[in-house]
C-alpha cells in the first residue's frame, strides 16, 4: 500500500514539476517573431516507439524535460518529441503560424488537437514536397496553427533526423514574416550573386587556360553555392519544389561533394603532391571518406554518414592548414590567401558542427555565418588562383628566356671556328647567360644603325631601297601609284661654314623632324646623306598627296631654326617622280626624281618640279630607263 501511494505521489510530483517548468505561453498582440524554445519541454523517444496516443500516458508526460532554450540536440538516432502549450491574450490575433528554423530537417510532424479528443497530423520535412510540408510559401518550415483561444492549447512536434535534430521554434503573423522574408532574400540574393559572379568568371578563365586548379575551384564554388542554397531553404523552395529532397541533394551529400572538391582544390592549388606529401595523402583519404559518406546516405545510413563527415575534420582540416602553412613558409604567396579564406570557412564549419552536435544552439546570428564565409572564401581563393597563374606565367617566361639563351649559345658555338670555339666555351661558359643578353641588345643596336641615320634617326639609303622595292611590288599588284620625292636643302653649306657643324647638325635634325610631322603615317621619310632627304608616298591617292606634301614642305621647312640668338633658315628644292608613269624600277624612279630636283635648283631653288612637263614620261623613255637600268648612285 505504501509503495503504491509513493509511486502515485511521485508521478503527481513529476507532472506538477513539468507543468510548472513549462507554463503555457501567452501570445500578445506584439508576439510575432517570439522565440519559443525557452518555454518548451522535450522527450527523447529511445527506439522510436512512442506515438501521439502515448502522450496521454502520465508516465510518458513525466519523462518530458524543460528545453531551457535548447533548439538542437545534435546528431541523434532517436526521434524527439516537443511539447508546446499556447494561449492568446484577449487583444491578440487568433490565427498564428509556427516556424521551425531548421530548413533541412528530415522528418517533422506537427500534431494539433482536432476538438474531439484526437489529433490532426501535419507532415513536414524533406520527406514530402515543399508545398506539402508548408502552409505558406516560405523557405523555412511554416505551419498554420488552429485558432487559439484564451485557454491553453497543447501541441506536439515529432522531430527525427539522425544527421542532427534541430527545432528553433517561433510564432509569426504573416505580414511581419513576409516583411522579414523580403530583407532575408535581399541579403541572401547578394551573397548568391557574389558567388555566382566569381563562379562564372573563373569558369571562363578555366575554359581559356584549361588549368586544373580552376576546374576544382569551379566545382568547389558550385558545391558551396548549392550547399548554401540548400541550407537557406531556397533550394527546396525554387530548385526542387515538386518532390521530396533526393539523397544527392540533401544535407549529407552536398557537404560531402563540396568537401571532396575542396580537398582536390587544396591539393591542386598548393601542389601538395610535390611539396607536402603527408598532407596530400590525408586529403586523398578525406576524399575517399566523402565518397563513402555519400554511399552510406544512399543506403539509408544517414546517422553514420553524418558522424563520418564530422570526424573527417580531424584529418582534412589539419592537412589543409598544415600544407598551407608549409607552402607559405616556402614563399608561395597564394598559400597565404588560401589560409585567410580557409580560416573563414574553418570557423564557419566549426560553428556548423557545433550546431549539428547541439553544443551551439541555432540562432539568427549564426545562420548566416557560413554563407558569408563562403562568399569571402570564394573571393580570396579567386585572388589566389589569379596570383598562381601570374606566377606560372612568370616561370614559363623565364623558362622560355632561358631556352632562347641556350639556343643562341649553341648557334654561336656552331658558327665559330672549332678550335677557337672549344677554348672560348671552356673559359666563358659561366659568362654566357649575361653575354647572350648583351649580344641581343648589341644586335638590335647594330640593326638599327644599319638602317637608320645616326644624326636624324631617320631611315637611311639602304632602308629606303628595301622599303621602295616592297612598295613597288604592292603597287603593281594593286594597280596603284608610288611617288618618290627627293628634297635637297638650298644654301646649307654656308650655315656649316659660318656657324659650325653643330648648327648644321641642329638644322638637319630639325628638318628631319618637320619632315616626319608633315607626311602621313604610312609614308616614309629617309635621309640619303648630307643635306638630301627622300619621301616615299604610297597608296591610291599618292599622286594627289605628293603635291599636297610638297606645298606644305616648301612652307614648313623654310621656317627659321633658332641656334642660340641666331635664326638659321634654308630653302628646299623638291623633285618628284611617279611609278609607273616615269619608271617601272626603283633605279629609274630615283633617277627621274633626281633630274626633277636639279631642274628645280636650276629654276632658282625653293621650288617643286614633277618629272616631265605634263607629269609623265613616254613609254619609250620608261622602257629605256628600265632596260638600261640607269645607275642611281644608291648602290
């Protein structure tokens, strides 16, 4: 008798304790957005044997424990029951909406009283479609409660997810929730946009460079973006809303695929196979384990897969950090950027693991840490890749330069005398690298000196002849004209005699500069020697442009040149001849222009004369000039 009385008293005390610890929550008019986890009680259903009918058993009620603000119980193979009692104040709305902030929950059931002593079941979670599991189009689970009265009503939720039971509960009015959702979507959309932009940018670079590091970066960023979209609930809402979440898109597979790609990206970016072999092996082991986790999830072993992913942090994280530190100490700058980016991801993953194991409770502030960390990590990793490509380009350029130097050295050895070369190679091998560079520079200077006048920096006779031969061939092919103008300075010798050669050199440099200024870019100005210059005019309008140039030059080249306090002035005589009217070969063209120039001098200088009275030579004269190949004085 005493034992039975003691048991009954104990049950009554347990019920009273639970009732005192979990008093009904009274909703006020301003309670929209109210967090409920500090006023709920929890029950672990060991073995998953309890049903809603068992909740009427006082012994079962006695097993409920206050949540004390807990919103997660971590990775647990058992279902959990949440008991919630609500009532409303007199001035509060009657209709309320219950939110579960765990958007990736596998199985969530809400039991509401049906008014006849029974219960209505509302199924939610990833086991049903998005629309079936929600009473409002919102990324998180949102279920409508029956109309509340001023008397308390009891509701039960059953949460089951071996990968992590999480149930941060809030109550809402729809207008305030929609206002909040618009701000959330704006912030998350900005994060999605940043990651997507980096993804597309580096995808374009991958197709351009075909570099494996960019390939794994693109896959890693794609996996991270899908993971963020899934964790935020937008994936279920927009990408796969018409079916339950498949295993290849759930909270086990997406983190596993992202982790696998991140490990391969780490191996490729940091070149662990060559420089940090122990880390390379650990990262390869992690890749295998991620594949195993996906296989376990496909076989229905969700809890084992979740624990495997959590335990992988003991290998992949030290391997990634260790290899980055070692490569940074070796002078590899992208490793430092990787350290910063991976540090952000590591902190966010650690927080996610603490949330999934129930050590840190889900909250609004820590729900956005991972998306923000991924966005920052994507930016830093993109910088690291860009710097890596720049380093590879520099190494390739140095290798090509070294190869070119070696090739030049071998050619120089083959061209020299055998006996002298063997002795020179033995004595000067150590100096070849520097000597090759000096030889290249000297060759450029010699080539420039061979084709340019050292005083005016204009092309010389040799350059003019080569350029003219090419121009005549092009003109013959296009049926165009070529004009050769010879320009000779009048009264130049008195300047040298009176003021010295420095004054004469200044005059020649100035004349050369003015000549370049008053011809077209595709025309050529050359100094033939002394005070004689030449202008080669090409193009379909060569004849018309030649006369325009001559008029300008007669005016511009006669302007005085200041030499100290003295004003030096010369006039010019210009003679011109056209291809093919006056000659078919350059030698004849030069001879015709030279004769025209001397006729200009004979007429009193400072003038322009075109070969022939009417600007043409007879065909017989052209033929005679070509056949006889009149000496030009240029050879």
